[in-house]
C-alpha cells in the first residue's frame, strides 16, 4: 500500500472515530439528563 493510500485510510478512520465519540457523548448526556430530571421530581 502506498503511503498516500495509508494516510487517506488513517484519516477516514480517525474521522469516523471522532464522529462516533460525538454521537455517544450526546446520547449519554441525554440519558443522564433524563434520569436526573425524573429522580429529582420523585424526591
């Protein structure tokens, strides 16, 4: 594999990882907010 191809592949993988991290963080924040809101109402 040429170095040019390897660099493109590495960039694609890094970007995909970055996007999935953002998506996961947003989902976790929503879940946490949902649980904390419900929990605080019950008190």
